C-alpha cells in the first residue's frame, strides 16, 4: 500500500482540533489549535482548512469538540444541543458534500450512543453523557483515518490509468492538504510517481485564491515530484503544444449522473481537454458523491467575497466599486468526464449505474 505523506492537515490533539494554517502556506508552516468548536467553524469559513474531505473531517472533529463542553440534564437536551452545533457547521460552506456526509455520520453516532445509554441496565456513575462524548471523539478520529485509507486506495486504482512518462495537468489543490492525508487527484499522482510514471505535473495557479500555486506546488515540490506552475489561462496553449497527456482533478460534490462540482475553472479545463482529445479524470472518495442530487444543476454553488477577486493579498488590483462575480466552484457535465476514480475502483460511463453500484458497495 502507498505511504501516507508527512503532511498533517487536521487532527485531534490533547482535546483540541489542530490544523495546518493553509492561508499561511507556502510562506509559513504553522498550526492552529481550536479549543472551541466556533473556532473550527471560523477556520472552515476563512479557508484555514479547505478542500472537501478536509472540511468534512474538520467538522466531525469540531462537533466532537463542541459536544465535550455541552452540559445537559437529559438525553433529549444533549441531543438537541448536538443537533444545534451540527446546524452551525452545516451553514459554514455549502458545496462540499463531505461536510454534510460527516455531519450525518456524527448525528448517527450520537443517536446510537444515546440509545446505548438508555439501554444500559445499571445507572451510570458520574456524568452519563461522558460516554457519548468519548464515542463522538472516537468517531471523528475514525472519519479522518478512513479518509486517508480511502485516498490511498483510490490513488492505487487511479495509478493504473496513468501511462509511463505522463505529463499531468491538475487544478486547485486536491492533495494531502485538501483531505485528512495523501489526497485524491494528488493521491493518484503520488501513487503513479511512486511507480516512476510521472514525468511532470502542471499545476494551475487557480485564481482567485491560488490553491494551485500556494498549496499544490508546495506539496509536490517538497516531495520532489517534478512540477511546473502555470497560470490558469496557459492551460489551453500548453495542451495545443502537445505537452499534456491527461487532466486529473478532485471534486467537491458529484451528482448521481456523474456531473461534478469542483474549483472554479475546472469546467473550462474539461472543455479544453475534450477539444484536445485528452482524458479528463475526476478523483474523489465515495463521501463526495451525493446520490440524492440527480444532476449538477442542483448542486449549491458557493459565492465568495468580492475582495478575493479585487485584491491579490492586501493589494488592490481592481477599481473601487467595480461589480464582481465570484463563484468558488463550477460544474463539469458528466459527458466531459472520462472516468471517476474512487476507493471502490474506477467508474466509467454510463455513470449512473457505476455510481449506484459503488455507493451500494
Ligand atoms: O475552496 P476550496 O479550496 O475548499 O476548494 C477545493 C476544491 O475545489 C478541491 O479541488 C476539492 O475540494 C477536491 S479536494 C480533494
């Protein structure tokens, strides 16, 4: 099996949720310790932690953190308070399916733990909800561990699609930083690199938040995987010059028909890949798939603040008062996707059947 990277994105340590501050990379490698669940919500909103699976893991750990400071007299009171915390997390960012998937898992864990408490034959000494809190912490840690394992499996599955000497283009950051570890699109690249198949990775800069230049380039560079940084608008010319063999990206939410929401600019790349007859792969764990959403049009797309577009860092690069449209994601129609790579294997069209089977597995 592939090895985990040494990048620790988000984890539980001494009763706190600790995360690498992704806003500070690549200039500074610093960690933030959240001791209140509201700090975790703020970190999701301000992109201290970002990337669909990492957001899900952060939320799970944050819910466990919130539950630790809950005082309740009765099980319904405890349950209502956990539900309220979950609602706050659900309002943090709208697009990543993994966030809602993790919240649902934490809710189910809480239900089961409270039911076990109710079924306990003997009265429990001390605070009876301590057992529930411990189970929530354990479940959140497990969600993170399972994410790393899923990424390693999907990396292996996806590596089979990568030819020897491949020149791969990727967008945004779907690496260890976007997950609990190893990465999805970068997980496939890592697995293929370990087999000596990667000649070069082209990393799109990814305007406006620069996840490609700040994070993907940092991850690949520190591991010695050959990487060339380009601005988003250079991808078409690079393909036209015959320098790209395939495109691989992550996803924030995949609909039942295979339409995939990912970082803004992904759709344009898929169109370019089709125009140049290049394979376009989406790599994501099953926790990114939303079988309840029939097609991409129904995926909620986050719109972010105008200053991400009008400024580069603290420097204004557009006139005061200019109108701005800043959707954080776009949707690539399934017709443009060659295959979806998951921990359950590679899903090829027709996607509805393959997705249905993978989700049932
Ligand atoms: O706004 P972000 O940085 O959270 O967006 C992240 C992406 O779009 C990633 O490509 C996606 O979450 C896949 S991560 C494995």
